[in-house]
């Protein structure tokens, strides 16, 4: 167990809908990263937050957004969902400093029908 | 940006054999190279990492080697066991502006036959 929690574990929704994925980082970690994992694209970085502020952006679609709250948990919002958004979404956390290994949560499997 | 190539995509070995997974990277500024193990239905788990000031690092049956000149690094698993069966990912990262964002390889599916 990495100490990173994600909810829900599974999510099934229809095209055009909006969903919210939640992540709680390890105790003491200030930084949260979101990744999308699909069979054809591998593990793709979406966005990073550090202590409530956006720090880096990757291949995140405009239909997707995220935020990190004062208690350091983070939410990833996916809207106007398309079939191609079906994937595993992982959250990772790290301290961000000299010891900055990333620890991944168990993921949320999103299925868009 | 960084590009990480990982080979092979699938590796099948007999229990007790050694397994080697190789990765190459493109950005000479990369200085941190973690390896992750992902079991079915779980998130990637950090198993070992190496930094650019070190050429080799071992942790029990797992070792990682780094050749900065050639820009490649490898994961070595000795005395493989069925529970080593999983997908393994390599990654490379530079410390740029404090973002610490790794680029991952496409993964290697390791199958250890009893």
C-alpha cells in the first residue's frame, strides 16, 4: 500500500457526461500528479499540483481540469466525455524536494459507453 | 522533450532464470531513473531508482545499471519467481523548474513460468 488513495475504483458513464475523480496524497506529500493510462498510449502525464497551485501541465485536454484543495486532496474533472476517454486514471504524490519519488494510488478505471 | 524507449515489450522466462529489461532516453539532462512494477489491477509501485551520479544500484534480487554516455539504463532481476510476473515501467526525468515530471517507457510484460 503506497498511502495514496483514490476514489472511486470503477466508474461507468455515458458519452457527454461529466465525472470527478478524487485523490488523497500520502501524509506529508505536497505534490499531486495525475496520469492517464490506456493500452495504446501508455502512462501519460496530465497535470501536477503543488501545495494548491498548478505546477506543470502535460497532455491534458481542455475538457479536463483539476484542482488541489487546502487539505491537499485533489480532484480531476472530466467533462463532455468521449469513448476515447476510457482509461485508467492514476494519481501519484511526492514531497517535491531532494527525495522526490512518486508514489502511485490504485487508480480509477473509467469506462465511457 | 524526453523520449524513453523500452525493450522488450514482452519477456517470458522460467522460474529461477534472470530477466533484463532495457531502456534508452534522449535528453542528456535527465538525472533520475525510476523503475515501477505494476501488477494486474493495481497502480505502479516504485521498486528501485538510480540517479546520474551512480552507475549501479542493487536491492536484493533487483539491480539497475546506468550508462549516461550511451543514455541507457537497465533493470536486472535474478532468480525470478512467479510473483515477479507483472508489467515493468522505466522512466527518465530531469529536474527542471521543480516540476519533476518523469517520461515513462511503454512497459514490459514479464511472465515467469513456474
